[in-house]
C-alpha cells in the first residue's frame, strides 16, 4: 500500500505534501480508522446554474469564461458533474420571470426564451467543456400566478388542485424545450422548499399535496414518453427528511426515486442516516446549501456538511449558486446575497475563488463518479474523516481538523498505519494506491 499524493488545505490555500510510508505496529490511541465496509455509491458533486450565476458568466470576457469553466468543471478545478436548474425564476435571478403569459390555460405562449439569454449559453458551454458529463436535475420555485391560490408567485400560496395536470404539462414543456436545445434533464424535484413561505418565488405543499401531485406528474411524464425522468421529493430541510421519506415512500415509493434536502434548519445528520438505512434503494442527496455573503462563520461549514452527509449515506452533493458577484448576487425579493465558490467582480471583470471553493474541492476534485463511500471512525471529536473507493480501486481519504491545536494521528487502513501530523484548522486529502 502506498500514498501516491497528499495535500493540505489551510487558509484557503492548497499545497502538496511529501507522502510518508505506511508502517506496522500495535497502536490504539489517536487513530483514524478506514474500514472496508461500504456506505453508498457517489453520483457526484456540483452547484446550481441559477439565472444569477449565468448572468455573471454572461458578463465575463471570453478569457475569464474559460477560467470559470476550468475552475468549476475542469480537470484542475472542482470537476462538478451533478448540477441543478431552476424551473422559471428563483430568488437568484436578475428578475422574476415565468414561461407563460398570465391566464394562458392552453400553454400556447410557453417559451424558454428568457433562459436562452443567460442560463442555456452557460449550460451549453459547461456541457461542451465536460463532454456532456453533467447530471442535471431541475427544481420549480413557483407555478404561474394563475395556477395558484394566491395569484402570486411570491410569498407561498398553493398550487390549485384543479391545476395539477395543467402544471404537470407546464413542467413537461420545460423538459421538452430543453431537449430541443440538446440538453437532457434527468430528474425533477417536485418543489423547492415546499414548507416555506418566502418573500421570493415559493409554493407550499403538505405531504398529502406532494403525494397527490407526484401521481399526476408521473402520469403526464409517462404520457409524453418521459418515464425515465426521475422524481425526487421534499427538497427542503433535514429536520423532517426522515418523516417525509417515510410518509411519501410508503404511499408512492413506486414513482418517487429519491429525496433531496437542505441544511438551513440545523445539522440533523442522524435523520439523513435514518433515511439511508431504511430506504437504501432510494437516491439521497443534498439538493441545496449556502451561506450568507456576510456570514461570519464561513470556515468549515461546507466541509462539515459534506463530510457528514457522505458518512450518513448521501449519494450526491449539490450546493447553491455556481458563481455570484461581489455583492453575493444579483438577486431579488430578498434582503441580501449569498456566498459562492466563485466570485465575479462586476467592476473589474475578474474572477476569484471564494472562501468555500476548497471545501468543495477536497471532495469533488478527488472523488470520482461511481465511487463508494467507506465507513470510518475517529479518535477525536474535532477531527472528522471520510473515505472513498474510486472506480479505479484507489482510496481517497479526507480529513478535517476543526480543532485549535496540532495533533499527531495515525490512519489505520488494511492493518497498516499511516502517520500524519495535523495542523490546527487544516484539511488533508490522501490518495492511496492499495
């Protein structure tokens, strides 16, 4: 067994380390264990092609666009391959927009012309850059106004029951329009944050609403030859992810392929683990998480989230906006912006890596599509570890030392020990050839 490459991330800087040799022994203290037991298969890592992200990309020069593509999707960058689209406008759009004119119950005015302005050019460039290797799922923020009980796409409201089938046809037209552009969308979530009444585009669904609408949507998808499009439920916070999985899968698990979740109501990692244990055949993934652009506690938030999600059985990780400007936007109908892995300076035209870039990099760059997460354990409360077996059978070990002091640890794998000094507040990646 040999450590081929070793890296340290500290103060948002990546540096290579000179690997040490494995050793034999009989140690029991300060160990980080990596086991052969497998947890789940990894589909990928990524972020969202929001209208705001695409707008920033649109403003960039051709040379900066190439830089953005390489740092987000390229071999030297994040290698993102699991990404999200918004059906219509979200709060992270330059402006509010919908795909049909008001009161068009025939959907004759349906058009994705607005997406062709920013989102589709960015997406097509990314697909070309990755040879099409990006799994895409889409999430709606709100139905058109005339299909809602409140006649508004903002501040919650509900989809009228008599409009379930019509709205499903609207979603199908969205899928078909993207297909006409040569873009395959592999999955849909039923609704972004169905329990939230937001100042921006939002729509509320009870569990019963999700179940009823999912059954209608599936029938309409089948009718149009789109039965291969996967359906994912919930797409909201983790505190209820097990409850929702339990209720929805029990009723219509034959048509719902998985469940997505966000992080805004606390960690609740054990809830994720419960879903993974009870429903091992369902796709389980983080569908959105981000931090405020003025958030003080940036350090380790993403690393902590991803590492624990993976260790609890998640199959994929999708953060929020791919790239935002120096103000964390643009955005609308909200008080402030968010952070993103890439920051585009609208005044200078330059792009830089954000503070969360390397928290994503330590996973997305090294863990390949089809990898399997492995069970681990740690001697320390403030040292987290995750491990993966890539399809080439090489092992990736990720370590996050959140403590305020240096530690000397040994990684125990295949009955051998690997000594590794951990600096305070540092992250490490090891690539091991067995």
